[in-house]
C-alpha cells in the first residue's frame, strides 16, 4: 500500500478508481464534466494504492492563477484514514512545488469532509448556493533557517544541541564531516530541518557534479541527490537543494579556489549531461512530493578563462531560467545564493539585483551571506546588505543564513534584518 503519482498516460488507473468509487462520486463531481485528459493541466495527481487497486485520489489543479485541491476516497474504503493520508500528501506536494496558497470547494452539508479540511489548516472563505469555499495559507514561516556552516567546528551532536537550545531551524549542509550515524541524527533531530548539497557527507569525498562527462562521477552525483530527496521527505522538508553542474571535474581540494583549467570545454555536452541528470533525479523520486532546487554556481575572477570561457553551469539568470524550461517539472525550482550571485555579477559584469529580480518568481530558497565581490567567503551582513530591498519580493521563499562560524546572537541580529516585522513571540 502506498502513494503513486499519475500523469496523462495513466488514464486507465484513474478510470479504475472512478469505476470503484461508488457513492463518493455524489460529492466528488470533478470528473462529471471532465475527461482524463484534464490530468495534463494538473500541478500533480496522486492515487493511494492498495496493492494494484487505487482506493483514494487527489489532485492540485491550476486554474486562472488559483491552485485547487480535490480529493476522493472510494466508498468501500471510507473510515480507513485514506482521506487524511491524501491531504498530507497534497499539502507536502504543494510545498515541494513552492505553492503558497490552496483553495477548495465542498458541499456545505459534507461535515465529515469539512472537519478533515479544517484539521489540515483550511479556513472558510465564502459560500455560494450550498457550496463552501476554503483556503489554506502555505507561506513559509517568518524565520531564518540556520546553516550548519554557522556551527562549523562543532560535532554534529553538539551542533544539533546548540540549535535546539536556541530554538533554531537548521540546514544540514556542506562542510559537515563524514559521520557513520549522520542519517539517523538527521532523522531524529528535534528541530525543523533541511538537507543541502554534500549532506550526508560521503565516506570518500568527491565533487558532486551532475554535469560531469565522467559516468562514474555523474552516477554517484545522481545517487547522492536521490538519497538527499529521500531523506528530505522522511523529515517533512519541502525540498532537497544542490549546486549546479560543472563543465570540468574539480578535485575536492579545489572547491572555493582556482580550478585547474582544461584545454577545451564542450558546454553543450555538459549542459545535456546536466539536464539529463536532473531529469533522472526527478524520475527516480517520482513518487515523492519533495522538490529539487538547483543553486546558482559562483564564478570567481580566478576561474574565468583568459578568453572569457566560463567553466561552470547556472551562473547567470539566463541559464538558470533555461534549466526550468529544459526540464519542465513542477517540483524543480531554484535556490538563490546571494553571495554567489554577487561574485558572479562582479566577474561577468551584470547587475546582481536585476538578475535576482528576474529569478525570484522561481526561487524557493535563498541563502544569505555577503562578501567583497571577489570570492564567496560567507561573511555576515548589516543594514546595507544588497539583497534587503528585494526581501518583499521573496516572502514566498525559505531563507537560510549561510554565514561561517557565527554565534547565535549574530544570527538573530541578521534574522531581524531579514524579518524586521517579526515579533519576539513568533519564535
């Protein structure tokens, strides 16, 4: 028994559900005037399977800028918790796709369904001729998530304990050493948590490169991202995030430094490898609601070739948006690292704020730190931080403070800069 994502090619499964729905179709009238082809416009469609039998159905349907939620459970399977399972799956899916508001309609006398919707955060938003309309707000919390980079030097156990004492949400990220029990620590940590990039750290270090021409590196990178998606789902995180690919294969010791240059770069080849890798990660996690976010790479001046060649992928806004066009999956989104963008803008001569503005509608997470424009050294920031004027356009995103070795008092100071309207009782 378990969840199964369906698409336009799965009309037979949808028909099997409808054929066995029984009295459920009296209140679930969605398909009374629609054919299975409507699946093509859905943000997602799910079935809950009992063996090979579909017993519950759910969808998120985009219509005129509104995302509508709909669920139904076959009559003979009522009272077994399938409605609650489908609600949780649809809410997780919405958050995995960066959807911040949902709407539904229900018969005003369907008190059982109304109680279920209210239990999952829906509130009344009007009525019309015996139909109630309910909405659910899924905007992220007004708080900063703290990167494990801020606790660099501590053991994972000590890092988790300090974040817990300070009531901080935590991003388990790069820079954490290999730990044989890291997955278990992540699963059982008591705070809201996210996984990013080289987490969990591999026993044998390598440079994660979804764009590699080396099959062994690319396959290992894909497997790492799939596991990151699975772990993120296990703890209820809406996404797993990872940096974009490279047109070269750096050694671990080169990260954050000058990369060894190669004689010739076939950018089209690496782009094709990169986009196919992203498709594979999403394909292997098809039956998870979890999103996948790709982080913009940082191009420092030392890594731009004398002839202007850029050996990294997804550095500028145009290529980041191209990725979303080339891999049209609603679970795929962007992570914007503001320090990376500042350095890349200085190197390539574009305006960081203008680029960020173009990207923000597709950005689901922002990494915050600052630097002098020459390298991504993850410094803290003050009131002149270049991204602050854009915060009103980024409320839909999760915000992570990715500053190195930062005491809790400094993290809270920067959090207040990002969220000046947040009251102390919001913690």
